[in-house]
């Protein structure tokens, strides 16, 4: 069996404890930065759509649903060849 002196063990244990604390702080910082990145990406995409004059994704979805509704109405009225 290997024996380790208590002062070396205590030193290593304290060092590991500090590393765990630092790791936890880094994980917290990483999650904060990830959240900021997601927010900035959303703002970037919104600006990109606005600069190109395109509808944003929610407007696009609304327009697509409206188009599907109109297609269905045309099919119901007998305009099957056009849709």
C-alpha cells in the first residue's frame, strides 16, 4: 500500500478545491457569454432581414401560413389546376 504524507495530501486537496472553484466560475462565465452571444445573434439576424428588406422569420411564417390558407380556399372553390 502506498502512503502519502498528510501535508502533501492536504496541499493537493486544497489545490483541487481551488481548481473546482475556478472551474465552476468559468462554467458560469461561459453560460453568461453563451446567452449574450445568442442575444447578439438574434439582433444581428433581425438587422440583416431589415437591411435586405426581407420579412423576419416570424413574419415569414405568418405569410406562409396565410398563403397556405389561401391555397386551401382556392382548392375548395375548384381551382385545383392553379394551386
